[in-house]
C-alpha cells in the first residue's frame, strides 16, 4: 500500500518578551526565545508523529505459505525484492497478489512475455496492470522513477545492467514512496544488494499418468535471504500452483517424502509466459 507523506510543521519560536518578563528572562536578565504553540498545534503534532511511528511498524502482507520466510511476517514498504529460478515469476506474482491493495495498481516493465491470464489466476486484477515494453537504456531510470511515484508495485526486467547512481536513486525513491520494487531477473542487472532475494526451484509436477492426464500442481522450494532482518537463510516448500490453482503449503511429513529438496528444478515457468497466455497488443 502507498502511504502519502505528511510534513510536520514545527511550532514557531517567539522572541517577544511578555509584560512580566518572567518566562523570557533568566537570572542574569538575558532574553531567551520561548516555544509558542497552541493546544491544537500540539495535538496535531502528536497525531502526525504517532502516524509516522505506525508506518515504520507496518508490513505488507505475504501469502500464508511463504510467511515463514519473513521474520517480520511480511515485506517492509519500499523494499527491493529479487526473484529468480524455475518458478520465480510465479513466486513473484503470488507476492504481488497478496500485497496489492483493493484500489492499487501494478506496473511491469520489460516483460513482454507476461501471461496475463496466468497473472489473473494468481488474483491480480487485469484492469489494474500496466505492461510497459522495455524502454531505451537512456530512458529506463526515468520511466521506472515515474512509475514508482504513480503505482503501488513496480516489477522490472532490465535489458542491461543499471548504472550505480541510477540504482541508488531508484531504490531511494521506492523507499520514500513506500513502493515495492520487484526484480524479475533476480537482481542480476542491479549493482546493489537487494533487501530480499528469493530463489525458486521446481522439484516435480503432479497430475499426469502414463501418457495421459493434465498437470495439476507443482512442488517448489523457495529460499530467502537478504539484508537486515532477512540476513538469515530461510526456506519454504509450497505447491505453486496447488490443486486449487493458487499457492498452497506443502506438508513436510508426507508430500515431501522422497523429494530431493536441495536439487534445482530445470524447465520453463509455464505459468507466467506467453505460451500459456500471450500478451495482447492493440
């Protein structure tokens, strides 16, 4: 969710002495400025400070099966999140779906192969997605900076490495605007360390028999690390998609039996590519 910043007006300093001079003069008779503020000013200041404190403790919701990856229980507003691996895009859009507010918008830059139908199946409203083709390199930072100020969530897939000064400026603006910035290339094009790095590995699909049936669910492990509270390595195992079509927790005692959880799944993340739902251009 995007939270608008409010400026706090400081009470003015009044250097005028009163008739008695008792409040503005010290023992030596020198004049000191007095703090002059009405009760309404102090109440307003207290409310604004309380609002700022609450914002610092507010975290963006994540899907329940992935909550164990985040020590704070969610994503900090303004975070930079990298996703990579087979199934990484599905992980990203599961997070986006949970984080997007009822009236929020998402912008996706540089991912012309996005499957819009698959995105809608993860719960993202198609009427609130902006799909932006990869801008020319000199304009990339300007386009992303504008989007950070305009929408709640921005997903980027840069075509080439981003300059250090531009990366710092974009990360700073995302924190300022409390906009989530997802790196769909895992942050390979980003010169700075990301707040959160998620790596997905596909272990197996289920649903097919001996040459018949259809794919129904996929077992994925998601490893998480990052900075600050995310510095400690965490791992979760989920069905993505699950039998219901959305993300589901995997039962470690039964469903993971016989699965090599430290393996790396190879293949294509069908759920989020044009082969499932091509991007319609007008």
